[in-house]
C-alpha cells in the first residue's frame, strides 16, 4: 500500500530520504529540539557547548574487552561510542538505513561532535553504496555547521559483487573520501580493529589529513586481511608445498606478525598514538580541545566537485 511505497519506515530504511522516525508528534518535536541543541546558528559559530556532567578523564575498562579475540566475530560499535561519549548519549541519524555504518551526534566534555563508525554487527562493517552515501552526507553536514568529527574505524573493505560494481561503488565510495578530505573541522579517528585497503583510506585516515589518528592494539592496518593476502601473494609457494595447509598457516602467522597490527603504520606516521582502549575518552577529549582553534581556510575556489 501507500505506507510501503512511501511511508515513514520505507523512507527511513529503504530509500534513506528520511533521517529520523518518531513514534508520534510529541516525540518528533522532542527529537527536533534535541537535534538543534547540537547545531550552531551558522558556520562561523562554534557548536553550542553544555556544562559537562561526565568526567573528561573517565576510563572505561569494559573497552579493553569489547573487541573479540576472533577477528571475524562481530560486536556493536554503538556500545563503543556510548562508552566514549558524555553520559553514553548518542543521537543517531539514519538509524534504520545502511546499518553497516552508524552516524550521529554526541558530546565530548560538553562539546558537540559528529560520530561516524563502521558497524561490525551488520555486513561485517563493509562499505557499500548506501553506507558511503549516508556517511558522506553526514560528514558534509558536520563540516558545513562547524561540528568536529570523531571516526571509529573497523572496516574490512568495500562490499564486492557485480551489483555494487555496476551500481557505481567506486563513484559512491569516492563521495565519502571527498567529504572527509574536504572537511576543515577537527577530525579525530580511532581504529578499533580492521583497517584494510582503500576502505581504510576513506575512513578519515591520515592520508586524508585527519588531525589525530589513534589505534587500539587490536588494530590491523594492512592492504587486506591475512588470509586473502597470503592466498594471493604466496599462491605458487603454497601450491608447490607438500603440506599446503601448514605452509599457508605459517605464512598467515608471519603476515599477522608483520602487518596485521598498528605498529608498522605508526612507524610510518599514519598513526599518531597506539592507545589502550580504556583511555580512549580522555585521549580523544584532549585531542578535541587541542583542535578547537583549528583554522583551515583552504584554497580559494568557487566550490569543489564532489563525485555525484
């Protein structure tokens, strides 16, 4: 019927035209007021700050165990967000659309921030067409309104397949890359686990001039995952071995030790600091407050040319 064709949930979940869904008019008005509490009157003002009720130096030991030991096991990135931000409050935008990435507003020591994070609990957190467009729109909104951006990265890559390729995943993925690259607001990134290939670049990496890039010890900054990389790089070596499974296993262990960690990237300057997860909140707040006076006028031009 009409509800399925163009109702609230259809446009929230399928088309992505609507950003929020409310139970009734009162909830809608309350959500609208809450949304405006994060927004400045114009781009020349800072986003409004509220008196913080949460300790900026608060450590959260639960973050030390939130990432599973098994690299293929999912976890909820919202749980990470809520343990970092003030009072665990996360006002999600596009909650029902492209669930493999989360976007929303929170506060850090009273300062409004936009949060973008891959969601390992949905499609392993891969970037696809809808997720790229959703996050790009949100990043552009934050940049237009002078709101700093916190990015939480756990991305295994772009979603493969003919539907994505023929649908223009390269073009749509470039929207997110462009949005982060052009954003002049403070940009802080925390890599929690996977940061593979081009998708890692897109997620507010140092290569896109993010201001502070942190990584947890569980981070894996590499071209691709150990299994895929070993199967490609050492294909002949494995096939010619009398014990191919053992050879593959040893090569994977070697790859993990050499590349599937944050330290090689840190040595090359792509990671500013490898931090223990429980100190993420104070580290991010110090970084944010360091950047409050950031000014990046950029080159004089009429406007950029986002890949639409």
